[in-house]
C-alpha cells in the first residue's frame, strides 16, 4: 500500500464540495460532510496526526487542545472573528491562526443594514401579525416604527464592516453617522464614511440606531448591559451582528420588555444556538440565526480563503491572512 506524503488536515464541518476537492489536491483530508457536531473530546481525537485544521469559528483552540495535538501547525477559521482562538497560546505553541477577512465585509454590512431596517420598521412583528390572521383592518398607528433616513446612526466598533454600514447610512439614507472605537480612524477614512468620532457615553445617549460590530474578547464581554441600555433613548434600536456575549442578553430582554429601548435586532447570542428564553417572548426583537455573512457567493469566498491559508502555509510556507506572528511553517 502506497504511503501518502501529503500533510493531513481536518475539516470540522460540512463545506462546499469544490473547496474540499481543492484541499484534496494538496492534503489527506478528513472531512465531515455529514456535518456531525463533535464534542471537544471528539475533535481532539480527530486532530491527532493532523497538521492543519479548517475551523468554523466555534471550535475552541487553547493551550490544552494544543498540548493534546502536537502535530498541529495551523488553524484556519472560515470566519473573520477569531474569539475561538487563544492566540497567545497558539503563538507559544508555534501554531498559526488565520481568519477570513475582507471577503465578507460588504455582504455583512448589507445584512447589518437589513436587520436595522427590519427592526426599526417592525417588519418581522408585522409579518407574524399578518400570518397569524390578525389583520382585519388598517389603523393609523399600526406597526408605526422609527425613522431611518435622517436619523442618527451610531456604530460601536469601526472596522471594515462598521465602515461599510456607515457608508450605507450616510450615503444611502442621509443619516448622521457617529462612531466609537478603540482607536480613532484617520481623517481620510472618517471623511469617506462621513462618520464623526464620539465618546462611548455620547454614542449611547445620541443613537437613534446603535449597531454593534466590535470583536468579542474578555474586554468586550457585556459591553452593553443594563447600565448602557439605561443611557439610551427610549425610542432607540440596538443591532448586534458582532458576537454573542457583547450584549448581556438577559438585561436586553428586560430593557425591551420595559421599553427602556424601543427594539432590537440580533443575529448573535450568548451561548448560541441557544437563545435566552426571555428574548423569545418579547415582541420587539428581530432574531436571526447568525446569518450576516450568509450569501452563497460570500460563504464560498470565505471557504476558499480558509483553504488558501492552509495550502499557502503548509505547502508554500506563507499564509494569506495570518493572525499571529508566525510566517514560516515550523518543521
Ligand atoms: C460566520 C461570522 O459565518 O465571520 C464571522 O466572524 O460571524 C460569520 O461570518 C459565522 O461565524 C459562522 O459561525
């Protein structure tokens, strides 16, 4: 029996067949086209002998996993977010992490805006009402929502996706755009997005629509909790397309029920796919199952980028979108 000389890799979830075929040209691939959900223990067992892993952003890669999987050289996320990686532990273990930025920026910004509009104009609530057979007559204030054009769009986290949302708001809807970020953008980028930098308190207090697009970390855990919600206008909407855990979901559900704020649109949740039961019962929230980047074209581009990172690093010694400072494969 011929012994393969190709490096071995693991693809943790079902993925486009053409991307698997591309990977198979370079690697011995163990895939999961049945899309089984593996426990962390099963994942660790499958990682034995693998040099690379194609991850979906939910698989925790930390010091314990790295110690148990000494053959691993690269973890390639098919997502821009990488809060599943302990990058310091990966760097210490000589394991590269890569993500999938840029290819999803505009699609995700489109979705952020769609969720904002559905939330502010109460589209989901109105649709449920109609489907439920409750529409027997029109009335002047039926599902009256809040204005989008000309209102104040506040963005917390002003990376590439935040900037895409800012441009849509300013150029498409004549919104006044304000933002807060760890670091202020350069003047040219601010001018391009027509966005003004403000402090976090001003952002919360002035927002008509607050969109969260910041990365999740220990530092951003519960960035929006009861105290922050209390600072917002009672007419404001809150949109989270970033990560679960940035918002305290229990506090948000209470704020929605008490009308501390008017409405929320959430694509991400603490402990997803579990959704806080209180969010399930408040009417003034639009809930979507983490689909902000979900167009087939964008997901294919994300998958190709993750695959190209594996091929680039393990075959050619250079990844495309490395997250930690290892650029040459460690043989
Ligand atoms: C992913 C995302 O589709 O890229 C990210 O960080 O959040 C989405 O685009 C999602 O993480 C899949 O679980």
